[in-house]
């Protein structure tokens, strides 16, 4: 059996600088990480007045990693049935060592992740980072946002508490307004006509199998595209040639952000543990003030404020149609913003983005205080 | 009356009368109360008393298809007043008070007839009525006492379950009070403060303020058709129809025999009859305002037992309060305390149970009950203390974690400074 150093000497013909270097070389030859290391060594990040927004993607990824780790730990004790779900989460919160911490971090991190996702998406939008050749990076990113919302919607029901139960009943009713497929969609989501234990089991399946599988595939493509295209320079900063190396300068700054996020998460989990509420009772009357999670509030409030009928159409159906068109438009922004694609200023799209952002903030605020 | 009828006769000629009057009725009567177009009773009486049609609105008899003739007899299809109200056509007119029970009872005591409308309705109202104080006085010739119509009304009678019915639970006290709270009507035959006292009672509060329709009103203790005051020996039975455990405990208590000997009206000795206050632990003990002090003198065995029972209850209530304070503190700090909350509710159940056992008037039996509650309260208090200790542990853990994170942040910051320092 030859030693690694001997193997290294054999393959490179050069003596290894040290044992660490030798081990690195050993791995490089066997895992074929050479091109990755090569890319990391040469990858740079533009430095300009908007550089701070580059950290949001990494921050979201960090929070997603926390979700995966804490989610797996929760799976060790969680039981996805109407009879046991609430009790199992209660057990996690009271009897499992540090179970309260894991669950609280999972819940807080989910909310922070969706918040950073929104900020990341709008920063990319306003910095016009969707310009060619990054159209697919934008589309995969928007898809990841919708998947994250799906994680939020399905995960909200899993503790099987009263608020989540009734909010899910309202939420799963909404797809019903789609013509032809509405009833099918509602029954598909609920696993029947009503929100029952079958819905919980189904949502658990979405949350731990289907959505993670989709995320793995789309996130893989998204990250590969980000690495292969590099960071986009916003219009107006092209003249500034300043850059920093991705490894280690940018990564170290990323780590600082992650440490900060970790501190915030620890403080939130310890000082404001995520509430469990009361166990869902399908036969009880709906509690007052049912509303969805904050990230669905703007759409929920819109549908609530729409009149019952607009011309010949049902108000809610028209609202859903509006959101569907809006989502389609948002996905196709890189192809519609032709000026930005040609490197010209596109104030129109900046205005549209500002209007959408303002709309989301205002409607969310109305939802909170109404 | 005669003059009015002649006027009506003039205003309702034999041919045109029914047509015009029925037309008027159709204009002013709501749809539900509309009788048959050819109803000559309605046609003429609406002229005499314009409110009659309105009075009949929602009347249960009318809804079941029984018009004026159903009770008063006669022939409503005949437009001729004399013929319509002829004795030969079964007309009985307005009954005198003494005739009312038979008047209503001819249908309501007839099982075969009532089955056609409501097979579940009882048919013993008249039989019960004759046993009531009202019924007995009526049979003695007192025409001022209450009969069926005094409580149910004559026209516009609604089912008991209808909120506008005079005998709907929320309206019963007012209906009875119409006579029983009127000194000029009662003429010193009975006191007239019962309704006023009842309005201040725990029962009235439950019924009127909390809308708890299961809470008792006059008829629940006195009976409805057979209304009479419960006898001294039957009070515990009357109260016991709802307060079953208390009655059971009382029967096993030493007070049962002694009250019987003394001719005391059981429950009422401590709780009064109409103005039944919300019971409190202060009722127990050897000193005022405890009700025990009304009979027992300080130092006698009963008074000693009362003090001991009072201490047991106070001890359990105090222990539960302490436990609740701790649990609430932990809950406000965001701790998961649902099990402790469940324990607390079990503890309060034990306290309620102990308050029921008071009616056994045995310090030993009560202590056994409060001891059970004390054990639950102590466990709950421990859970609250554990939650607060856990909270402290979490805060210390957070401080330590934040310190480590801060050190790591500083280290990374200096590392960045080091690698970005311009090389000389």
C-alpha cells in the first residue's frame, strides 16, 4: 500500500509541500474537483455601491440549509396524523432535549428565509440582474420563491393547531374559483372535500418529499447558473472595475452575515419560542381573526377587499385571474424588458417593480391592522 | 257592545260586507296571518277591533290551520252575523275565567286530537292545573286567579320555544310577575317581592345576562301548570333536580335528619329561596358573614367542623392561585405550558368538587377531596417552577451562544482585515 505522499509524487512528479496539501491533491485526483477549485480561485465579485445586495442569495441559502437540518431533526419525532401531530409537536416542545429550540429555529428560520427571498428577488429586479444571459437564473429564482411559499403553506398545517386548520380551510378553498379544474384542485390539495387528517398527511408529503425534490433540482440549476455566469454588474457601474475574490474575501463576508443570522435566530428562538396554540377541532367554530401567514397576507387581503361581483364576473375569480397573469408577467420580465436587455435604462420596469413592492407592503399592512 | 254590532251590521251589508271586509283584511294583514277569504269572523271583528288581525300574527293555532272557529265555535262561512254566531252552530263565544281550563282543555287534553298536530305534546296540562294553587282557588270560585290565558295569552299564542312567547324561559319571570309583583292585584294574599328577589339571584344572572336557557326560572322550581310552592320536605328534591350531587351529599349529611326534625326547608336555610346568591367560600365558617354562624355558636362541634372545612377550601384555592401565577408567568415568557394548564383545570375541577362535598357537612370527607386537589396543584406548581427554571437556562444559553457568535464574527472580521491589508 503506497502512502498518499508517494502517490502524489508518483502522479505529479513533484514532492508535496505538506501533508495537508497532499491530502488536498489526493482528493482532487479522485473526486475531480480541480475545475471547481480552478473556478473558485478565479471567481471574482464586482465591488460597487450595490455590492451589499449580493449577500442576500447566500443568506437565503444559509437559512435554507438550517431549514433542512432542523427539519430532519424534527422528523425524528413528528407524526403526520390528525390524531398524533399536535401531541408529537407538543412532545418535541416539552420533553425532547432542545426540541423547543429546533422547532422554534425551524419556524423562525422559515419566515426569515422567505423575507430574505423577497428582498433578494426585488434587489435582483431593481439591479436588472435578469438581463441576458441570466434569464434562466431569474426564472429558476422566481420558481424557488413559489416553492418556498409552498413550503410555508404546507408546513403551517403540520402542527395541526386551530389557527392553521382554519387558515388552511380558507386557503384550500381559493383554487376552487378556477374554471373547470377548480373543484379538482381543491380536492387534490385537501385529499377530499374537507380539511381532514388526509389533508395533513398529504401536506406532510408535499413538505418533506415533493417540494424538497423540486427544490434540489431547481436550486441546483440556479446555483450552477449563478456560478457559471458570475455576479451581474448593475447598469451604471460597468466603468468601475473594482472586484474582490470570491474565495476567501466574499465568502468570509458571507460567513459574517450567516453568523449574524444565526445570532438573530438564536435570540428569536430563545426569547420568542414559536407558539403551539390549541389542537385543531374540525367541529369547533372558526376562531375570530383567522388569517394566513404574513407572506400570503397581501393576496388574501386583496381577495377579501374585492367586491362579490365585478361586471359579470365573480370578484374572487377575477382576483385569482389577476394574480395568475401577474405571476406570468413576473416570470417573463427578462424577455419583456427589452431596453434593459440592450443595456439601456428601463425606468418603466423599475416603476412597475416599485408599484408591486408598494402594493405588497401596503396590503400586508392593511391585513395586519384590519 | 250591542251598539257596536249594529254599526258593524250597517257597515257590512249581507252581500257586500264580506267582500269589502276581507279586502281590507288582505291589505292590512301579513301573509302568515291571513285567514281564509270567506272568514266572516275576521271580516267583522277586524272592524270592531283593528288590532285583532295583528294580534293573531304568529299564533300557533292559526299556523296549524285553526281559525277563530277552532276555539270559539260558530260558522265562519256564514256572512250573516246572527247565523254565524248562533248556539246551534256550536258558538261558545268568550269563556269566563272559570271556563277557560275546559275551553282550552277540550283540545289540549284530548290525545287523539292533539296527535294530529304534535304527537309529542303533553296532554296533562289541565289535570296538573287543577292540582295547582291557581286551579284550587278557581275551583273555590276565585275568578281572579291565573288560568291558561293569563300566562299564554289568548290571541297570538306562540309555541314555548318562540322567544316572543310569554312563557319562553327569558319571559317567564315577567309573566308571573305581572300578577305576583303587583301588590294591588295580590291584595296581601302573598308577598310581592319574589320577582325582584329572583332578578338579583345567581339563576337570573345565568338566564338573563348569560343567556343560559337551562338556568331555572319560576316554573322550574314551582312547576308550570301545577304551580305551587314546594313543601318544606321537598325543597331538596326540587333543587336536586339540577344540583343532583349536592342533594345526594346533603341526604348523607347530619343536617338532613336535624333539619327534618326542626322543620327547616333544607337548601333554603343557607341559600334563601328566590334571591339565591352566587355561592362563595365565605358562606362557610364560624363567624359572620358565614351562614353556619346563623345556627352554630363559636366553639360547638358544628362550628369547629365549619372552620376546618373553610380552611381546607381556602388552602386548596390558595395553592391553585399560586400555581396559576407561576404558570402564567412562564406562559407570558413564551414557555409551552399546556400540560401545566391542563393540570390547573384539573385542580380547579377538584376545587369545584370539594365545594360540592361541603354539602356532606363532614370535615373528613371534605379534606379527602381537597387533598386530592392539593396534590394536583402542587404538581402543577412544580411544572410552573420547572418552566421558569428552563426559561433561565435558555436565557443563559442564549447569552453564551451570542458570546461565541460575537467572538467568531470578530475573528472573521480581523481575518478579512488581515488578508486585505495592502502588502508592503
